[in-house]
């Protein structure tokens, strides 16, 4: 039976034969359209341990739209093939329903992510790739250690995750959490991401921080939320501390960072803290919807922002806020599209970033932890500062020296338009998530 996963995986393999062919991009885009159509038809992985529900189906449709935009933007053949592989592994992970299928899919996504950044052209990219490899290795080792304790306690990986556990099984699951937190860049397991997201190719940073992170957080919530709900007293304290530290650290450090890629890396860390709030609010009926909404908003905003940085670096040699001064005169359309995504990341009303935070924060209030929302709101206000510095440089600062003429970048701009439509649509028509 052909499924979105099997189609993308098969097309990933076949795309290798089309390298250096002008038809590769068209072939890959048609593959994504095919996967999108099959997802619309509610076709999932027909294997034990995998399941496609309405929430996952919605997010898979969003993921495929983002993959389409990534392929439009990408100009390297190997990058296009890797996007297809990333997409197939992501679909597998999203539909995982037991610990065995989750771990296999998680590791497949991790391995492909490491291969993605191994396409090295500069010493900076090598530095970022090495740190990514080390972090993935540590994450894998910790997860397998947790699995060891989980099995030692008497649990079986093929069965649904146990909610009532003995001490060894509980220890094993919390160790697995720590391994997953490496991938989600939760403080103090975050340090690799600052350099990796900033130093690797920015199109790769878009995949790592935009696509991979949201896929992992959605699948982890679906698998582990019943366990957290049954161990709420301890889990809430553990997760609350990590969420507060993560969002505060990310937002505070971004305020003092002049390099655009590192600002987005710190912003990604802060958003990981926001998404962790859903795990704290697991007893609220709004937690799952809030996380799904946050993940949808984030995958559009973060992917688009890193792809803008890719354009800025390759076309205009812009890397810092200082370099960005007066950019509105160089490329007004790209400036506008980037600004909309920054507004959304900052949580400005009528954009997906604002309403997704509102729903997620409401789930925390609904769960009875209103004081955590106060800290999250202060963090959200703090984040406005560094996004405002970028927008100020684009529109209100004058560039010194000669202005570079507008450069034609049709497909990357088309990718940006697709992503900004998603950001605006889910800001204005948020009700679709509550149907």
C-alpha cells in the first residue's frame, strides 16, 4: 500500500539518480504534492505501532506545505534529496504510538539530520556539524540508557507506554525525556544548538530548528502525555523549572546578540520553553490543541526566518543587524515578508505566533498554573525587544555606503510567500484548529 511515508521515501531514493538534472526540483515538488494528496485522503502508515489521527493529519499537511517551500528555496541537489528523506522520517515519527516505533523513527530523523549538516563547505559549517553530531550521539546514548532501565523494570517496548510504572520504569522514562530534551534544545541541554543552528547553512538551520524540532515535540507529547498525567506532581515541578529557565535564557541572551543567525538560535531555544508548557498543562483539554497550534505557527515562522537569512547571506552578504541597516531599499518585498514573520515570532496580534501563544497560555491557566503564565508573558514581552532591533535596522536605520541593486530571487521569494500565507492564515482563521 502506497502511503505518504513510502512515497516520500521511494522518491528520496529515486531523486539521487536525478542529481545534476534540471528535472530534480520538479520531480521533488510533485512528490510532495502526491504525499499531500494522500494525507488529505487520511492514508497513514499501515503497520502496528503507527496511527494517524485528526491532529496528526493536520500537522502532516502543514509539514508537507513547509517541505514544498523548502524545496522551492533549495538550490543544491543533495539538499533537495535530504529534504525528502527528512520528510519521510518526520511522517514516521509523527505517527508512532509505542516506544519502539518512536525510538526507531526518532533515531532515523537524528541520523538524517546529521547527514544533512555534513555537507560542509566552510570551517564554520564544519564546527556546527561536529557539535550537531556530538549532541545527537549524546542524545542517543541517554535515550538507550533510559530504555535499558525501562525494560529492566519489566516493561515491553512494543506495548503502549505504561502510565502506572515502578521505580525503574519511571526512572527510565525520565532519562528518555532528557535525551529528547537534547533534540528540543531545553536548557541545560541546549548549548550545541546555538552554534549548530548559527554556523551550518541557514537552509539547514531552517530544517533543524523549524521542521525537526516541531515534529519531535508533537510526537513526544502524543506518546508521553498519558504518563505525565499519571505522574503530574513530580513531572509538573521538573518540567516547570526547565520551561521557565529555557524561555528566560533564550530571550535574555538574544537581546545582546548582534548576529542574526544566533538571535534566531536563541529565539528557537526560548520557543522550546514555550512548547514545554503544554506538557505542564497536560490535564487541560486545551494542552494538545495549544501545542499543535504553537507547532504550526512555529514551523512557518522559524523555517521562513532562517530561509530569509540564507538569502541575506548568499545574495547580500548580510550576517548581522548592522549589515541589515536600510535593507528596505535593497529588497522591499523580502523586507516585508521577513518583518511579518518577526512580528509573528514576537506575538503581535492577528498573526499565528500571537494566537498560538494565547491558546497555549490559556491551557496553563486552565490547568491551574496561572503564575507560570505570568512568567511566560514577561518572557514574550522581553522577546519583542530583539525582534524590534531587527525591524528597526531594516526600516529606520540608513545604510552607509553604496546600496546594492535588487537581485532576482524568484523561487526563494515564492517560498517565502507560501510560508507567510501560512503565518497569516493561522492567525486570522485560527478556528480551523478547533473544529
